[in-house]
C-alpha cells in the first residue's frame, strides 16, 4: 500500500495512534488505541483506509479497519476491490468502520440522488467479506447537508464479522450531531441481563370459535424432548 501517506505511529500519554494525512479531496484518517487494550501486530494503509491487526486485552485476535471512501463511484469500487484482495492477508475477524460514502438501500437516503451501481458494488463488498451491518439506535441517518439541512444519508457505519458478534454483545448508537455534518457513531458492548422474555397473548384470540381446538391440535402434534 501507499506508505507515503502514513505520518506516524507514536505512544502518547498511555495511548498509541496512527495517522494518514489528507490528500487533495480525501480527508485524513486517525486511529487511537490504548496498548493495554489492543496490542498491534501488523498494519496496512493507503489514503483511504488503515488496517490494524492485533490482539485485544481478552486475547481476541482481530482486525480493525478505518475507512474514508471516495465520493466517486468508480474510485469506491476500486477501494472495495483493494480491500477484498487484501482480506486474505489478514485472516482474523474484521471490524470495518468509517465513512463509506455509500448507502446499502434506498431507504437510507432522503432527498439525495443515488446511483444503483454504487449501491450494488457496496453490497457485493459486504457479502464477499461476509460482514454484518448492525442496526443503528438513536437516529436513522448519519450525515446531512450542512448548507440547507434537507438532505440526509446513512453513510457511516460499523460492519462486523460474525465472530465479533459471538464474542461481544454489541449495540450501535448514532450520537447527536454538533459542529460537523456527520454524527458520531458509538459501538459499545451491552452485557446487561434483561431477564427472560415476557409471554405475550392477545385476549381477543379467545373469542375465535376455533381457537381452543386449534391450540389442542397443535399441542398434540408437537414433538418435544427434554
């Protein structure tokens, strides 16, 4: 990859960070982590992404990918192809986050134009890497036009390998937008025990003439073990 864009990897006040400078229309990228939480083993980067491979404090070997996708459909397709080609070199579970500058479904965009080709390319990328797109709590969109505030899109997200999902109980929240045209996204483990799910029943079902006979029939047909 284009190591020219990497400025530094430095320890700073108990933290380490990796910075990729901005280049023309591409914004810069910054990753910050605590060495006792994440131990870096390998890295790979370009002007559009940073890949960090290492081990978390609970001995979970993983890959963290920070992305800033280009605005042009063709350049985004090239980025997806690059990541798909790099993927075999980092076999541990991926967590991909950032500004993808693309939506997955038409409902993720309001009063904005969208090219079907770009959406198809993005969904193919997600499918090839077998990533899961977590639902976002708190808000529907992550970006709005800073000039008129009428155009909205969900172009920022976390995409996770299923092994992350089995290891952690993650929830994703869209936080309030302040000075930027993007809102921050928080991925946090929610390990609270909500207890058993409540039993729900609609009383109106009892008034149906065939309700009891149907329940009796289904109950007798059920094969239960244990």
